[in-house]
C-alpha cells in the first residue's frame, strides 16, 4: 500500500525540472489555489450524497493539493510537508488544553468560545495586529461562509438580535429597502441592498441553527431535480420547452412539486 512518503515522492517527481510533467512544473501557488477550493467543495458534495467511496477519492484529491503546495514551498526553501504537519499538530494540542492539558471544558459551546480565545492569543503572540472581534476571518472565504463566520463573531461580542424575531423583522426591512432602491436608486444601490438581505438571511439561518451553505446546496439540488423533471414532462407531451408560455411553464413546475 502506498504511504504519504510515496505521495510526496510522486509529487516531487512530477515537479522535477528535467523529467517532470510539463503541466505540473509550470504551476504556482496562485494557479493551484482554484483547484484546492474546488477539491474542498467536492469533498463536501460527497459528504452530502453520503457516498463514502467517493469521499475516499475526494479526500485523496484534497490531500494532493496540500502536498502540491508543500512541494512548491519546499522548492523555494519556505517550508515542507513535515512543517505543515508539525504546525497543525502543534495547533491542535495548543487549542485543546482540556484534552492535552489541565483545563476543563464542559460542553461544545464552551470549547468554541475557548477556541476563539486561543486564536486571539496566538495572533497577539505572532505580532499580528488585532483589529477587533472580527480579526482573522479570512477574506478568501466564499461569501456565504464568511458572512456566517462574521455574524458568529459579532454575536460572541454581544452584537446580535435577542432572538429570531428581530432577524425576521430585519428581513422585511431589507426587502423594503430593495424596493426603494429599485424605485429611485442605481444598480449599485440595488446590489448593496440585496447584499444586506443575503447577510440578514445568513443571520436567520444562524439563529435557527441551520447551516446556510448546506441549505443552499440542498436548494440547488432540489431546483435542478425539479427543473429536469419539468423538462421531461414537456418532452413526454411531445412539446417544445421554448414553445410554452410563462404560465404553462409555471403549471409544469407546480405539477412537479405536487408529484414530489
């Protein structure tokens, strides 16, 4: 069976300046980054489908991304794979003193709070400027995920609605502001108000303990499934999708929903 050592050797061979793969040799951190993000999403997709066979393969693809970045860093003398492992192992021990030390944590909520405290201490110890409660929430995160993390951080700092009722009222307020922007504003103002609405919806999901990313992926799958079913209904009738009126398309859509 292959080991991590074999994988590291394979990656080094692919990057070999003389005998390596031309495509692999010409890559850099920036060109590989989109593949890293894509592989992480494919891991999430396999989990959503509860396909453990695919999950094994997708985790391997994601691991390859880590190995790829580590090899490129090794080539310029920045760090190598062992340094990556050492860094994350040290971080896990450091941030779990209730497991590897004498501290006591009673539940998951207390651990989440302690985790953020440890992160803040580490930022201070590293000399990084602490810009407040939202410091450290990566700008590189997908917008939906970053909105969730920002709202959680703000909540932990005491900036939040007491309950979901306030969030629901805020959604109505944001919808009204979209209408106002549409009536008298510019396209940029409309976009800004839609952004505010999306951010508020993420807050509602947080209050209702719903993962907004999971909810949206589920909605995407449902829409795709229903849309294809509607297309198949039209095809079975011997009709062309393009020939249907908006009212007829809506009727087909409603029929699919009813059938589910």
